[in-house]
């Protein structure tokens, strides 16, 4: 009963470790083996990954900067450190792209943008939404990967206007932006992969 209820609370996408933790918080004292058996008995399975599409074009040397964040994901106050990235979502009408900006203090999404085209304007739209919402001070550390959208002249010009400290992941190192990667993985497991999306507008409304 607890296993089924707890799983429903997590949109039926929890794995055994997460399910065990949630059950302990709900009251029952259980172990991983017990939870694994109960999940099996109740027909609860973890949804795995789907289609893959690359969103990062890092094969260039334009406007690349050092990794100032250096995997120090803790922030003592809001608007001290931001992290951004772009991910992909499959619909029956094609790919949809989601750009986000996350405040590393609260781990909340403070800026986002959705489009069916992977252009530099997508990243800028997410950034400008975050700026309008939070009004960050000069010196805010802004970390992304080396994607061409973030290395573009327009995006870096906006960084200069805001007086942000710009930081970028090392090439091929996904762990350098682990907080945003974890957010995308959770979003897809708990929302996206649960259904079949007919078109970008329907998925856009579900995400927002």
C-alpha cells in the first residue's frame, strides 16, 4: 500500500533508492531489498531514456572561457550563481528544445524558453526572462556548457551588459553542469516520458 501510494506521488517514475527514501520519510522503516520486492509485486518499473539528440556544438574556439564554477554548486545567497543549458524533447511533429536558467542557491528554474528551432535566440530568451524576474546584481556567476548558443556574439554581449562572471564547462565534461543535467533528467522521467506528445504546443503547455 505504501509502495503504491509513494510511487503515485512521484508520478510512477521513482527508482528503488528514491522510493526507499520517500517511504522512510512517510513513516515505514524499510530497506532497499524490501522496496525492490514490493515494486516488483506491484508492477512498478522505472522508465528509462528515449530518443537522443545532441544540443551542444562545442567543436569551435569562439568566446570560450574558463570553468570558474569548478563544480562548486553551492551558493550562499540568491542570484550569486546561475547555471543554464538546453535539452531536447521528442514529439510526433519533431523535436522541441527547452532552455533553462537555474539559480544554484534554491535550485529553482528562474528563466526558461521553448522552441522548435535550436537557435541562439532560445538561450537569450531564457536568460532575459530570468533577468526580468530576478534582476541579478553585477558579478553573478553564469555557468553553461560551450554550446554555440552560449558562445555566440549576441549572448556574450548580453553577459557583458549585465556584468556577469562567465563560466563554461570543460569540453565533454557533463559533470561540470550536473545540477542542470539532473533537472532535465528528472523533468523527462517524471513528465515527458510518461506520455506521447502530439505536437510542440501541447508539450509546451504541460511544461509551463
